[in-house]
């Protein structure tokens, strides 16, 4: 049986042209060889597995070749043959991780004095040079600065910041880049063809992504995948072998969240957990997926490190994702990721984040920057009480006499649905529980209960879409569409009753004083300003009662709108302490000191 050689050694580059993804390094070294401008010390630094030691060996082989072809070695002379057979006396490799003492450097200095037997140069390659001790570095300084003419030092390291500045100043520094995904995929495809292995683009992209810029890591994963899958690499099998979440998982999650189907999204997340992946890995991958979709929508698509059919999948899904949705999802995932390490329930945090993202997908807009607007249709107060049908958001039923049912309609609704509701005896505002969701344009339409012909019944589903889409703002009365019109005198009526409205609202709801003191009216729109999002959410939860009360006080018919704006406000704080009260009195009454003396007033 033939002995197996791992791909990282079998396909190790032997020429500058075969080095992957380091053209800026190889071009510089080739030019230096052709012009005879060789430095006495080089420092190769960069991530693991990107070709530092490989380039050092190719460079050492090329400068000692007796019959070079340009800057490449001929592979036929005695020097090249001895190098290929690992018996060259001109190339010396030292592992600084295990030879990092002053004594080891002294032995190296003794070897530097020996002249080369074949070729012109003795090349000393020191791997992991940052592992040398401070004393060893200092002992090496003089030789590194002024070596013999035949000696060339090539230092290789993954941590350049650990090397002392006096060493750095004596070397030509070459920074190696991470191997790009497309370069790694191309080299993996070449190896697969050489080995007779059939591999699709998705499998090679997954291996290259998992390698994180290291070619040696990519080749090791390739060997592992071939051992598991045989001569045909299939995407799902490769993902299972490397223990990574496949791209299809994230594509599927995006589709569910775009539809607002958080129920199935939670079931999919449970399946992810059952495979052994942590919530942090899942959220990090989903966040990266949304970032790639956002980049794929514009001219910056080159920032996505994918190729072939996988890149086309990203472009197709990015086309149906609005930027506002992607921005909001990335923001929520980033915020949740920062809390993931400190939370007591990681699963609950991830599930809550998925539900929030599904809300963004259902609304198809970014609630973080969109104006807050809630719209209602209120009952006609002059209509006969027995013909008034109340409708409002049906989320949590409350057992009360004369209770009303909630009906919520997202805007727009091309084919409205109505639900027959019972009549009520009065239109007094009641304490109604509402779902704490971001407001959408909602209409509450009263229609005569006896004459309404329901088009279809309301079916409660498992997604936010089904929770929001209850009934529309239209009903059929004797086969004709019926709507509640807007009272043209709404603004005038509310302006006349403004004092009464503010007084009653502030007395009934003290928490909303700051909002009602700044109340404004425009046509049929009630405008409020609040200092915080928390107060805005409370107002949204009671919006039906507030608009109903305003309509009763002002005698408005038809529909009313509400707009709530969050902005910084100056609070009018009432003085509580005695000294604060005295200061307040002096401020509003300039003659207070005179009156205090004249009437002998004791402020204590």
C-alpha cells in the first residue's frame, strides 16, 4: 500500500508562480533576484498557513541555483537536486520555539562562519522567531546586522509585535496576507482535479471559509472531507464533517423571518441546538449572513468572499430583502450578542431576538427610524346606540360587560376581511389590554351588526402576520362598501375643547401630563410629544381609550388619527422640599422678601 502524504506537503508550492494569494511578495522577491539586490536579513510575518516558510525555501533555492530561469530555479542543477532531496548544506532551518536560548544562538553564529560548498549563499531560516528570549535576541543583534557576505537570514513569525525593535530595524519586512476565499477555492479545485475528486462550489467555499485565510488549514480540511465523503464531495456531508452550519440554514432562516413566521423560526432554531451548536455560533453566523446580503445589494458585492452559484444565491435573496430590514436585523443581533455572555438564559435571548427580527420582516420597514403613527376609526357618536358596532384590536379578550372585540387591519389590505361583532350599549372608553407591538396604521370601523355580511371569518395563525391581519376597514352593507368619513370640523371642535381635553386627560392620567400639555391638533390628527420611548409605548397601549375620550369631549364624528413623536423636552418640576418652594416663590413673586418683612411671614 502506497504511503499517504497529506495534501499540505504533497502540493506544497515549489516555485514562486505556484504560491497562492501572495503576488505582492513573490513579485518583489523575483525582482530582487533578477537584479541582484539581495538583503542580508528578511522578516516574513503573517497569519498561519499562508506561505511564509514556503516562500523562504523557494527564495533560498532560487538564489543558489546554478542555471536559473529568470528568477525561478531550474530544478536540474546539483544545488536544486540536493534541495529537492533534503540534503542541501546551503540551507539551514532552525525552530526558535524549541531553540530559544543564548546557547542556541551561539551555535547558530558558529554555523554562519562556514562557507557554502555548492552555490553562493548560506541561507538560515528561523521559524517562530518571536519565541527567542530577550537575551537570545540581544546575542543575535551583531551577527544579524553585519553577517558574512555569504550569509542571508530569513526570519518567519506569526506575531511581529513580539519582536524587539532593534531586530525589526535590521530586516526587510514582508507582510503576508490572508488567503482570499476565491484564491483558496481555485487552488482546492486544482487539487481536487489532480486527485480525481468531484467537488461542487458550495463545498469548496465552505472549506475555504472555515479555513479563515489559511491555505494549510484548508488543505487539512479538504483531506478530512475526502476521507469522509470519498471521491465526491457533497455540500451537506462536508458541512457535517467540519461541524459547521451550512449556508442553507441561514437562507432558510432569512425566508422565515422575512415572512414574519417566528413560530417556524423557533422550531428551526431548536433543530440547530439539537445538532450541538451554541446560540452564540448561530447568532454570529446569522449576523454575518445578513451583512453579506446587505453588501450583495449594491456595487460593493466584491466584499463578499463567495464564488460561483453560492454568490448568485446571495444576490437573489438580497434582491427581496429591503435595506431597512437588514439594518434592523443586524442591529438587533449585534445588541443581543453583547448580552449573550451575561444573560442567565441564552436560549430565551436568541428566541426573543428572532421574534423581533420577524416583526421587522412583517412590517417591511425600519421601525427604528420610521415615524410613529397610529390610525383609528372611531364610532359615530350621533348614531343610534343599538346600531353602533365596536371594533378594536383583538389580542387579549377581557371579561367585562359590554366588552368590545378588537380588529386590527394592516395597511394596505387589497382584499379586506371583516368580522361580525356584537353591539354595545355605550361608547364609554374601557380598560382594554393591547399587544405591545410597534404601531401600524389601524382603523376601527363601526358597522351595523345586523346588516354586516362577513366575507370570511378571522383565523388566528402562528405568525405575527396572522396576529395583525384580523379584519379590514371595509364592510359590505347591502352589497355596497361602507366607510366612516372624516369630520371636516374635527380640528375646530378639538381646538375649542382643548382646555377641557388637557384638564381631563391630566387628571385621569397623571403619567401622561408631559404629553398632553404639548398636545396639538391638525385636521383629524392628534399630535403628542413625549420625552421617552417607554412613555410612547404606554400611550400606544391606551391609544383607543385616549382617542375615544377626546372624541367624546370635543363631539368629533368619524375618524381620528394619532401621531406620537419622541423628543427631548423640558420638564416643569414642582418644588417638593421647603427650600425649593421658597426659591420658587421668590422666583415667581419678586416682592416676596418685602411682603415677608411687612406681614412678618414665617416661611418655616
